[in-house]
């Protein structure tokens, strides 16, 4: 078999694999969009169809109003953007220090970071809750909230996730691949650690930073357990909790409304991914070191 024939076979298998992934990912999304425009009886028919009998856009109106999605959206946007930004800042600065700054017990600090990765999130819920309570950030009132109450409630959701070991570990491993010549050249030019990190390391590490940001945004946007535990008022809760309110414990949920609400939740994540992937591609293209 010639080299060209082997390349053709590899391309064919590659396209087949991509087609399978598109089907696996795309069919549930198509069903979600289709279901958001169906009536409830269409879900219980013996012959379900991907195309709704008639488009019911009022499902979106019902979903938005039944769960008060406006306030939930604001809470999710604020806590996700601030939380993800804080996590990225902490991850970049910590990873830079672990790779490019010499200080005592640096390897021990990294080992402790690995230990933190092994601790399940559920184990630290109680200590985090007690810490947040001791800081006076719990808002137990269910009446009209003041601006200060909103800030306290948002901080209670944000602070425990402001620094996650995984982001630091991911960036630390990527920073180790950065050529030492870049850092040495910056030192020769008299650049400080801050200047080196912002103007040399960060541009080269754009793919890893963008990936860390996407993972952080997705995790915080979809967080359910911690916001549910640490908030006592619906005015402070986030979108995944709003989704749960649409489900009937007796199985009488309006599935078209539920799927319309799911689109409200999923759409921002898709838009953020489509926007951020450009930076990942640009970083991969421009982050290479030219000799």
C-alpha cells in the first residue's frame, strides 16, 4: 500500500470519526430544540417525531416567567463571570510562581496542590459552609433583599470556587513547555516577574488559559449543589436551581417548557465556547517559538 493510499484511508477514518461525534452531540441538541416547541402530548405519543406538529414558542415565555429566569440569569452571570475571572487570575499567577519563581518548598507546594486535586468536592462542603457563615456572608432572609444582601449572597457562592487546584495544575504543566530562552531574554531586558508573566508567558500560553477559562465558566455556570446549600432565598439562586423548579415531583412536568428552559441555560455556554475557541486557535497559531 502506497503512502498516498494510506493517507486517504486515514482521512476517511478521520471523517467517519468526526461524523459519529457530530451525530452523538448534535442529535440530543436537535431533540432539545425540537422538544422546546412541542406540546406535552407530543412527548407521550407512541411515534415521537423530531419535527413538532406545530411550533409553540409560548413554551419559552412560560419557562421564563414560571421560574423567574430574569433574576436567576443575573445571579448566574455575576457569580460565573466573577468566579471564573478570579479562578483564572489565581491559576495564572500561581502556576507562574511554581514554574518561574524560585522559593523554598516549591515542590512541596506543588505536591499539596496534587493532594487538593484528590479531595472530592463533597468533602469540603461543610467546612466551606461554616467558613462562609463565620464570615457573615449567609443571607437567611427571604424578604426583599438590599444591595448589600445581594453582594453577600454572591460572595458566598463565588469565594469557595475562586481558586481551584485543577486550573493551576493545567497551566503549570503548560508553562513548563515554554522555552526558557523567552524568560531569560525578558530578564536580560530588565523585565519584572509581572511584566514577564503578562507580556511573555500569557500570550504564549493563550490556548491553555482559554481552555482553563472555558472549563471554569462551564463548571460554575452548571453548579447546582453549592448555590443550593449556601443560599436561602430564591432571589439569590442560579439557573440550574431554576431548572429544578420546573420539574414536578409527581411526573406532571410540561416537558416543552422544561426543554425551553434548558435552552436558556445551554445557549450562553455555547456562545461563550464559539467566542473563546477563536482565541484558542489564534493562540495555537501565534504561540509557537520561531527560530
